[in-house]
């Protein structure tokens, strides 16, 4: 996209949606390699999420975006209509946004209650719990609930999930046949619980609890070697201070249940790397609740990455 036109658009929008100079430059860098239609689509979605409830600012912002190229962009009212349809019916089975939020709340209460009863070591992570514990209304579609779970508890977790009717997949050590299915279907998580009635799922991230109570995340990858499935593990060790800065030990109370979560600072920090349109929006909403001093301290305690190749299942069970 033309750099002058892009800079002018970002400048105008940043006066309405306050962003730092650093964020402006990130957006400009990102969009400079995209086509005008792609920029229009991404910016429109951001504006919908942030300003959709303020009609005056929403209309003005869409007009600014439309001026990128009026020949390929419909009138503002048509843009609004398309965005409304997109965000109201973006769930498989034509589930509305209100229905999605109802499902999220119900399943969050249901599964955290079950996990608590089984004394499973877990955290609810991602932007969702941060919205809930800061009193924010859910405003976008959520296709899953992200849960960090201690690998020692996965056998108990599997029993709980299967008792609810969800389909449980533990693909840390897949068979050759299963790996071929995964290459075709591309499941979003290695450990996954799938709702049988729609696309909603619980996505699990695995970790190991160290003797000093710190956390080591474990990420699995697979490859074929001489016809056999080889499993490699990326271990991401957080030191004790980093663990305290990344995860809350004081539970969040919600609708009669409680659960531990990731910190606002950690979610904000991670979303700065992914840089999807929804991540910029989430960062904007969470920014007032973020402790900047804690964020800077978190950056001083990066994860220590170690790759272990050709790991055996029995090795994980006895670590």
C-alpha cells in the first residue's frame, strides 16, 4: 500500500483511538506490505471492536478507512452492515455473538468447577479471563477457552472431559495414522477438548511444575523419520520471579466458581508479538489495567528455551 496514504490514515485514526508512537509504527510496518483491500478489512474490524458503540466516531473512522480507496470500498452504511453481519454470525452453525458469550460463561463455570473438584493444577489464560477479572464486557467472538494444565494431571483431565460428552484428544505422542489426520485437519492445540455440537473447544497448554514452584511450559512438535513418528519438545522455563509475574496465584471469583489466571501484564506482553487485529484491540482494552512497572520487570525475566529431541512418552511421565 502507498506509504503516504497509509501514514495519513493511521495518523487520523490514532487521534480517535489513542495509541503510542511505537504502536503506530508497528501498524505502518505491518500494513505497508499488504494490499489496500487487506488494510481496509483489518482496520475496519479494529474500528468495529473499539468504536462500534460510539456511532459518531465509528462513522467518521469508517469514512477515513473508506478514503483509502473509495473505488473498492462500499459506502459507510454498507461497511457497517457487513461488519455487523460478520461479527453477529461468525460462529459455525450461525451462533450469534450473544449466544457465544452465553456459551463461554456457562462452559467456563462448568469446567472450572469440575477441575477444582478434581484438584487439578491449572490456569485460565489468554485475554478472556483478563476481561472478566477487570470487569470488562465481552465484545468479540471467542471460539475457545485456553487452559494451562500441569502434565501430571492430564490422566485426570481426560476422565473429566470424557464424562462431559466432549471429545478429548491428547496428541503429544500420536500414532502414525493420527499424525496423518493431524496434518490434514490441523488441530489448533496438541491437547484439545472438542464440543460435539459446534466449533467451540477447550485448548490446553501443558506445563511442568518445578520443585521451586516455577513453571516450565512444554510445546510438542512431530516429524517423520524412517517411517516412525519422532517427538520433540520445546521446554520454556520461567524462573520463580518470572512465574509470579506471569501467573496469578490468587483466584478470580466468577459466577460461583474461582480459577487462577495469567496476569494482565503477561497477556499484554504476548499479544504484542502476535499482532493480529484482535490482539491490538485486546491490548487497547487491557492497557488501563496493566501495571507498567510489572511489565518492565517481566521483560527482565525471559523464558529460557531448551529443545529436547526424540523424547519418549515414559520420559515425560517421570520428569
